C-alpha cells in the first residue's frame, strides 16, 4: 500500500468515527514523510495522536512524552489536557444540570402543555447530532416547529440565509407561534440539560451540529471543534449567535478550545444570561 492509499484509509476511518486517538508506530527513518502527513490529518481535526517520535513542527497541538504498554511515545493533543480541571468541569455539569432540572420542573411541565396546545405533535424534538470525537448522540429540544418540519427542509434549501454548511432562515415558515417565543429566549434548549447530565454534552462548549451540517463541512480545520464535548452555550452564543458568519463562529469555537479554563467557562455562563434575555441573533 503506497502513501496516498494509507492516507486515504486513515482519513476514511476518521470520517466513519468515532475515533478517540490514533497510534502511529511506523519507522521514522523510512516513513517520516507519511508519519508527518498522518499527524497533520489528525492535528487538523483535533484528534489525539500518539507517535514514537517528537520531531514535529506542531502549529496548534501540544506534545508530551507518554507510555503505551511499555512503548515510549509522544502524545500530540489539540484539545484540553486530561486532569483535575476537566474532572471539576464534569462535576459542575452534573450538579448544575441536575439542580436546574429539579428547580425548573414545574416550568418545563407548563411549557410541555403549551406546546401540545399550540400545535399537534410531540413535546420534544429529537435529532442525531455530532459530539465529542464524532460520537453521535440524540439531542433533546422542545419542539418549536410543525410536526413535518424535517420532511419540508429540502424544499426550503433555496431560502437558506446562513453562510457555510449550516441551515437557518430568519422567518422560517415551519416555526409555530409558541415555538418562535421559545426560540427567541433559547427556552427550547432547556431539555439539553438531560444531555449534559448524561455526559453527552457540557454546560459550555461548541454547539452540536446536525449531521446535515457536518456532512457539508469542507474545511478540515473546522472539524477540530469536535475535539471537546458540545455545550449548551459557547462564545458564539454570547456574541451574536445567528448574526455571526460560520467562519467566525468556528474561530470562536477554536479560541475556546485553545484557551479553555474553568474561569473561561464561568465567564461564558455569566454572559449567557443577558445574551439570552436580549434574544439577539436568535432564530
């Protein structure tokens, strides 16, 4: 198998996902060029790589000496490093999501009843989205559209007002009367606290994209946003939401990944409340 075939095979396996990490054990003296290309493919998409050398000019990722079953390797990581801060982040996710679900339960029941009164169909909208390391999961939202909304989307593609791979229409004809209110104040996102409690999402992280949008991402470095858990809120959420073009949206996601800290999460959470109340960029 030649180098191009190997790279195609690696890219194909990554695309099929989920891929948590890639171990490269090729001989450096004979296959250095191929190793560098494999590392570049993984680094570009935020996938953890373990290699048997440290001779790489990394642009984004960080390397550290590691050990896998007695074999010395260099770990190349593009996302936040494992450690106590991530443990604390998960503990906060569990405590806050559980507390909010308990406190908001009367309101959630009222919203559910109003959705049923407003239009026929289920209370919750379920959709498969892409999460950490391309793991698929079913995101939960309050239904804000008519029951046949998904089947009508293909007919509305020409009305798409968003740039890049995402699909958004400011005055989407599928949105119900009560759904417009829920969307304006992001109340439709509340059920995702269940996704946070389950560990599929975090309170803060890049917003999870539908499979339709992911399939249309044609810029490799955009995929590095999958190197962390998706979140309920993020820098995009507090900086204009749908008023921000996709390129800037992704850059904000990568800025979050590259500078992540518990302090940054707290800062974003505090900014989310006034941003939601203003309803700017929400549609």
